C-alpha cells in the first residue's frame, strides 16, 4: 500500500467521523426540542376519555341518521370525549412573546418548527421563498414572524422579523401527517431555510407522527353528518319548480349542484341535495344535511334544518323521514337534538369547539 493510499484512507476516516459527530449533534438538538414541546409533565394533546360522575369512562352515541362513508352500524358506535391540553403542544413557547390575534398557526393542531435567524429579515425579501412551501400531503403550511415589537404575526411583505416559525397542520379529514410527508416537509423546509440563512429546529418525527395520528383519530370519531329527508306523498316534484322554491326559502345553489342555507356570516348552516342524476327532470326525495362539527351550537343548525324540512314538507305535500323511510316524529327529533347537544359538549371538552376556526380547519 502506497503512502498516497494510506493518506486517502486516513482522510476518508476523518470525514466519516465528522459526519457521524454532526448527525449526533443534530439528534441531540432534536431530542431537546421534543423534550420541551412534548414534556411528560403535561397530558397528551388529545388525552384519555373524560370520566363520568361515577368515575367510569363517559360514552356517547352519536346521531345515527347519516355519516359520510360509513355504514349504519358505524354511525351507532360510541365516541370517547377527548379533552385536550394545549400546554402539551406549546410548552416550548411558554416564554415566547405573546402572538398577535388570528395567527395561522395553532399549537393544538399544527406542528410548529422554529427557524433561527442570524439577524433581522424583511418580509418582502423572504415571502417568495416561503410561498414555495404551501402544503404537504394536502395539509397547509403557514409561516409567522416575530416583529420588532416582540409580537408574532403572519409573515407579510411590509414586516421586519427577528425569528420565524413554520407550521404544518397535523391532520384533516383525509389523513394524518405521515412519515413520508414529514420527511418531505423537513427536506423542503431546509431548502427554504438555506435561502434565508436560517436554521430549523426540527422536532422528532416519531413524536410528531404519533400526535398527528391521535388528532386524526379524533377527527374520524367526530366527523358526524346528520341527514333528514322529505319524501313526496304523491307524484315526484319538478326540479325547475323546486329550484325556484328553494331560492325563495333562502337557499343558494353551489357548483356541485347542491343547495346551501347560508348562516349570514359567509358559512353554511346546512345543505340540501335533490337526489337526482344529471339531466333528470323530477325527484321524489330531498335530503337535508348538517355537518355537525362545522356549525357552532349557538346557530342551532339542527333546529334550523328540521324547521326548514317541516315547512317544505307542508308546502310540497311531503313527509319528513329518516334514511329508512320512517316518519320522524317530534319526539324522535327531540331525542336527536339531545344527542347533538352531547356531541357539542364533547368537542368543547376537547378544546375543538364545533364551528370554531380550529374545527373548520380540521373537518375539511
């Protein structure tokens, strides 16, 4: 073996040792971040079922008329109340300056990743780089910055920031953030950070994915959709005449063909489907649908929907029935209303109130 070969081997060994040492240092940084953000001194973000007065786990039967993409048996399953402690997710930020209002990052439902800057940066200079990273796996990514007055805000063109945070939503109706998506996020975030001269403090993948799965489990258990129907007692109704009547009732037609009843603030109280294929001229059944977690209790979406169904049934010579074509009596509707109220209590206990911005983001 020549002196040159021996020298090359020695250099190669030194490089390998250096790489291993650097990776160990990075792992140590991540571990410290996880210990702060997921401290065992706090309960998990989505904790255990709440206890009833007698100490037994509290259970609840969700309304069972309809649930998206589930069988009737699934709709009758009990769902545990899942109280949440936001401190379990934002312990790392306990000493940080107070945020401005209406931040796009939420410590309960987003994985927040600090980006350490070498100095101050201007929003106009960094926004083009940040805007290249808008979502991962259908889950939105947002950025906030620490202003000169020590207040956090969504990064804007006219701002100047001494620190940044990136946040990716942990789950939505479709899925939880998984290992592949998180790896892609970290890789792309490092690319963005390199452009900004920043260093991301990345939490441990296993910890983040576990919390994402817990959050998605909560979404699945509380993704309730209530449906009631108006059945014709005689001949089918002409769709053209129905459309005119629905518009007079206050409905607005959507691009997908359904009609929505607006809540007056830019949202929807409930939807209506004519149950007719494209090109059909008549229908003998209308279905009203309430996305329970997306409507605030104070709006009484279920009460408004049932009242609308009764009025329309009277005008159309129809009957208000369930999915099994059984007449829905006032007593049956009152029982369902009580179940809806219990459902709202569950969501409130989990710090994800129905109709809140948090719920609207999760149940998309």
